[in-house]
C-alpha cells in the first residue's frame, strides 16, 4: 500500500487535543503515525462489513482469507464469488448478503462517492445507512478511513469504549453521558482522539 500523507488537519489536531486533554497528550507523545487511507471506497466498506461486531483480531484473520479467495478486491470479483466460498472463510450468511449488496451498489454505480464527499458528516451517514448492511458504525468507519473526516466519534465502537475505560479509569461499558463528555471534549477532532485511543490498546494502527 502506498504511503499517504497525514490528513491536512492532523498536526493542528494533535496540538489542540494535547492542550485540551493531558491524558491524551501523553498517549499522543507515545505513538507515531497517523490515519492512513487507501483511497479505495469499495475496499473500505468491505473491510468495515467484515469487521462488524467482532474483534480486530478475528476481523484481520477473516480479511486475510477474504483477500486470498477474491484475489483483487473489485465489485465484479465479489459478485462472481460463490456464497459457499465466502461462508468457508467464516463469514455469516448476513455478512455475505451485505457484501454482495455493496458489490452491486458499486458495480451499478448507485453509490456515488463524489456526492458523499460534498455532504456534511450527518448527511453522508444518512445516505450510507440507506444501504442494507451499512449501519451507523460502518458508515462512521467509512467517514474516518475513506473520507478522512476530522470529527467522527464512533460512540458504539468497542475498541474506543474499552480504550476510554482503561485510560480514564472509567467503568466499562461507559454511560451515554460519559461518551457525550468525551465527544464534546475532543470536538472538533474526535477522529484523531479516537485513532490515538485505538493505538493505546492495540499497537498496530487500525485500517479499513
């Protein structure tokens, strides 16, 4: 994968968050790197769907098998792949259905990424969740990893919740008002804070 530059807001966000949150400042100093995008929307959505409601480790394992059977991650290749072959790598019937729907959306060009880029975060999420298989979490992962939006707070993400609990000594799972507190504290750079939270519990940067 070719190395992309950090998102344009990354360095400014690090300074802002370090001033606002002393605990986060220590984590920012501890870890190198930045949010990386493949600039491949189909790849991002497939990876997000495979990662739904399972651990990062389990998702990585299934993803490697997925890459082997599909060869090149293109809509037409996924459309042609038999369901039985996708089931053989550990994908549920539901996820197979979702992946096939996404492949058709891209193949038929009914999902317009250029249009999404012009939308606000909320509008883009609403537009994505109309597609069966894309829930709010998957849409948020897409906004973070493909559209590189700066202020996405994926409130239902298990990794983020665990990281906040661990770093700020809060009881897991967090209450809604606690999540709201961090969302407001890290505004307008929730994406960057989330990325560092993920890094603090998993040394390998998350990618979708």
